[in-house]
C-alpha cells in the first residue's frame, strides 16, 4: 500500500511539473539600428509600447551598442525574457540618459568631513524647484521619449506575427535628428 501511495505521489508531482512549463506566445525576432544626426547612437534604450487596441501585445525593449545595433526583448509575467516582440502595432520611443552618478557617501552627511549644513544645501540645490530630484538629464532630444504624439517623429510600427517555421524576422531602423524629427520603420 505504501509503495502505491509513493508511486501515485511521484506521478502527481511529475504531472504538476510538466504542466508548469512556460506557455508564452511566440515572438517575432526584431533587431535594428538607431542613429542620431547620422551617427550610431550608443547606450540608447529603445522601447516598443503596444498601441491601444493591440490585444495580447506586451511592451518590449532593447539597448543599443557602440554601432547603434540592438535586439528587442519581451519580458513575460512569469519572468521569462525572450528575444523578439509579439505581433501587433507599437509606438517606438528612444531615450538616452546621462549616467546617474551617486555621491560617494550615498547622500549621508559625514560630520567629520566638514559643515553638514553645507552638504545638505548642496543636496537641496541639486533638486528641482518643486523639491523633487529631476533625475538624469536626457542626452538626446526629449521628443523621442515623449508619450505625446509628435508631428515630426514618425514612430508607429507594426510587427508581423511569427511564422510557423520560426522565420519572419523584422529589422527596425530608427533615424533621429537633434531638431526633433525622426522615423522608425520596420522592414
């Protein structure tokens, strides 16, 4: 009797483990390049946000290398990260921020190092007028990361559904100019 119970328990555990596999939808591979004023843009974050009404789509993103090349990746709710994007319509946004340098003392005042009120005033002066830390500065025109629709920034693209043979890869080409004009297109 005991052996049957153990065998039944083992079968139940195996069924549970097999049933817990990732069941995320397939993605279409998306790679591309981003340029700014005709030069490759290194360290830019490219984000693809699903258009309203694009059912089943998820945001996807990538970071450009020194040649401006990037690979788009989708992160699913189960934590699985997969190269590519789900089929659908997207708005593309591009941002590149100044490196956020933390003070060596992480904002803590060391009284042995001098006047604590001067250190406090330095920290206050780094904040914006409304008392909030403005965060890192954008190194490219902020129009490219805005959620508002822009006339000179054509950033709507469509990613095709993946093909049964795993093909259908897309190339996303993004050209940006300092004057706020730009285009994102998928080939």
